[in-house]
């Protein structure tokens, strides 16, 4: 017969696993683990790396490029990639890699200004729509919906047709078309902040709407602004490339990824690399900013902790 275990048997060698029922967990360690996972999420790392690559390339282009990106040289037209011309040359003999580098400056510049215009207009409108009486807020949002009904590309083409194709017109048009996204998101965040206890305490203390909006609402929706800005930047990159492709964006001879795609159409079968390189550059920039936006959302949204 097998012996029954003794009441005083040593059970310290088989501790309860944290995943088994009855195991005690440390709430502090769990919170730290969740914060670490949010801080090191793959989307943020990959997106940040791709964005940094584009930014570094743009900054380097201010001080160095392999060749003059606007120099036309018929003797070197349509050369294949080599040690002298890393991405080859186009139909005008211009170095493709140098154009990619300088084109990143144009893309980032248009994106920064367009997103800045959208944030400067959309954030105050969103906060105002959340703090004013409901009927006035709904009126503002219906006007916002009317602007949202116009596609960004169509609005930019209308601006270019009226004021002429230029980088400035493209930036303003893309920025105005992005305002509704900021306004809708910030209004939603404002309504949530206004229900908190500290806002009620501020109202009880006699603080006015302007003080509440600047000292309580704006700091608490700043993370939403950051996430929306990164996502809107990707949209601005696509819009700028589309406008340049259609001839309504950055005019020549300033390099632009969209116009490089447009110029490569007639040589698509003879030299497909002329479309591949700017297309990959646009894809990397859009993917980087989208992943960065997803990573920032995971980083700043505390509700995601409850899902893990």
C-alpha cells in the first residue's frame, strides 16, 4: 500500500503558479508590466524607426546629396543603378536617389504645415463645440460635417484651380480638409473631460470656461491631438503625392515623389524602377506614420490595459 502524505509534508517545492487559480498576484507588478508593454509596443518602434529614417534623409539632403537633383544631363539619361548613380537616372539624366532625398523634404514640409493648420483650427473648434450649449455645439458639428463631405483631394484641386498650383496652396487645402477629423475627435475628448470630478470642482471654485478649457481640457486631450496628428500626417503625404501626380502640387523643378511617379508613366515598361523607387518611398512614409499613430494610441490609451 502507498503511504498517505503526512500533514507536515513539505509543499514549498511546488509553489502555486501565477496563472493557476488561487495564486496571488501583485497589482503593482501587473501595472508596471502593462505600462512596459505599452511603452515597447511593436507598432511604436517600427513606425518611429520608419519616420526617423525619412526625417534623417530629409535633414541630410540639406547638406549633402550625391548629385544635383535638378541638373539635366542628356548624356546620363536612363542609366541603370550603379556606384555613381545608386538608383539610376531618369529620362532627363537627373539622379533618382538625389530626387528621393530632396523629395522627402517637400513631403515632410507639406505634411507638417498641413497638420499644423488642421490642429490650430480643429482643436479650438472641437473644445468650443464641447463646452458651449448643446444646440450651438451641434450646429458647429453639422458645419464640420459639411466640410468633411468634401474629399481632401477634391478640395485641393478646387483651390489649385482658383489660386494656381503651388506648394502653399497644397498645404492650405490639405490642412483645411483635415480640420473636421481634429474637431470631431477633440469634441469627443472634451465631453469626457467635462464629466470628471476635477472639472466640476473647478466650476464650483468659480473658474470660467476659458480657464477650464486651457488649464483642464486642453492638457487632457493633448494625447488625442498627438495621435490624430500622426495619422493625419500619413493622409497629408498621400494627398501631396496625389496632387503632384495630377500637376496641382509642388511645381517643377522642385523634386516631388508624386511628380516622379507621373514622369515615370511613359517609361513604365522600359524603366519600371523610376516608378518603384518613389512609390516605395511614399509607401514607407505612409506606413511609418500610420504605425506611429497606432503605437501612440496604444501608449496613451489607458483603456487598452483592461484588454490585456
